[in-house]
C-alpha cells in the first residue's frame, strides 16, 4: 500500500479509437479501467463473500447512500468504523448518492430546491435528503468516490420535465462541491443528466466540467430507453467531458452494453444485473446467456464453461445447477452469482487487454460470434 498515492489520480495507458484503458489510483488501491463495479447496495454484494469478489478481479465495489442511511444508519456506521471495516472490504468504495433510489423506491416523496423529503420503503419513517446531507452521509460512510445528489427522470418523458430535472441537478452539483470541499485521496463525481435530448446533455456536461470535479458520470440511462438511444447519448456527451478524467456510465448493463459503451470511451460501470440474474437462475457465460431453469439442462453433465478459472463455472454440472435453481436452494443463487461476476470481470479484463493491443473491435466481434454460435447450437 505504501506505493499508492495520497490523492486521487487517473491515467490513460492506451487507446483504441474512443476506447481507453488506464487506472484510477487512490490511497485505498488502484482501479483498473475499464472497470465493472459489483453492486454492494446494503454493505454486501448479495450471495458473495468479500474475498470472492476481490479474487474475481474487482478493484472497487459500490454502496448506496439511500439504503445505508436507512439501515443501519450513517451515524451508526461511522461509530462502527466506517463502511470498509463494516463489510470487510479494504479497497476503494464508490457510493451512489441515493437520488435514484429516493425516486424509485420511496413513497410520498416531495421534491423541491432544498432537496427531497421522503418516507422509507422499510418502515415509513420520514427523511430529508439535501445535496449537503447526501455528501455528509457519504462522508460518514467513509466512501472513497462520492456522487452528487441528482434528480433522475424515467424515460420516456417530456422535454420540460427532463430540462427541469437537469437544471436542478446542476444546482445541486454546485452545492455538493461546496460541501465536499477538499478531501485528499477522495473524489466527488458529477452526474450528466438530460434524458434523451442531445442539447440538454451537452449543456449539462459543459456546466459540470466547469466545476472541475475529479470524475464525471452519465446518469439517467438504462431507465427504459432502447440501447440505441443510450449509445447515442454517450456519443453526444463524450466529446464534452475532459479526456483526463474518468467517465462512469451508471446502472449499465448487459455484457453487450458494456462492450458498446467501452468502445465509446466509458471507463466505469455498475449494474445489479449479474447478481440479480444469478439469484433467478440465469448465467452469463462465454457461451452467452444460459437459463438454468430450462428443463433441457436436467441431465446435462457439462459445466457452464470448462475453460473458466472460476470454480462455480468450471466444477459444477449444468444438471446440478438446474436442480439447485428449481429447488430454490441458496447454493444455486450463490454459485450463479459467483459465475456471473466472474464472467463480467473476465469480460472487462479481456477488453483492457484488447485495447492495449489495439484490437478491441476484433475482441467484440469474436465475443459476439461465440454467443451467436452457442445460441444457435442450443436452438438446434
């Protein structure tokens, strides 16, 4: 740990078109980019031990301000030594501001310039989240990368609603920056909003850049719009974000989403998809998606992928995984979550190597060709 910097640094090591590979260096560790961050919403990556997550190659995990402020509570978390000690994760942690969860989970919420007042989805108690309180909570948690509070509008939506939310998010970003102040070794990221409207996205990106934050996220995507719209918004925003700072696409996505976004210059991702899919019997593999609930696997003695280095993927038969899933056994959820996160980390490592070799397009083509070949074989 002694060779790690005392401050937040981002370096680009190689590029291939718009894609780049590099590293975010912080006192708690180095994040190799492009990076996929497993989601540990409530201080746990569901169905995984922290050691497993680390061994798969994850350099950073995500926690959520909304969930942790409700349970166990931010002040209690600080008394317990912070989120890293609490969940036994010694690497970097990024915390989402909680804005998206307030909008999507909370009942009887009221939004105004000051912030948002809402009732907990757990017990109905009333809470107020302002930009200042969001940053305060993230500080109490001990987060290494903190996100501004923003308003996320589900698509499709009218321009008036999208523009109003974008401008409010910009004003909240300024307040978050003031509250965050100077915290050596830590970072505040802004969030570009603007829905599916290009000129609003550009205005948001330019205004956030003027705040000179340490990183920039693209939010408000993967909320119901087609992939083509998401990719178009990335292409719209990317030229207006500083090349020397990391770019984070929030809440995305499928393996194909990741490859397409990396090829357009995105450095960081998070998504509940691999863990949620694992708990519902769906495996992501080198051979594409495999639904273990399907009866065709009942007597299939092959593993998910005999070439994988992950024990869950290599050492258990599809028949056994099918049995566990159909029996609602916890082990099935654990093994498939392990497999899915392993595949996501293998995919990111493959893209990092491909970018360094100047062959990302070939890597994407080969990956998708194998998915298609395996899918045709299963359909035969």
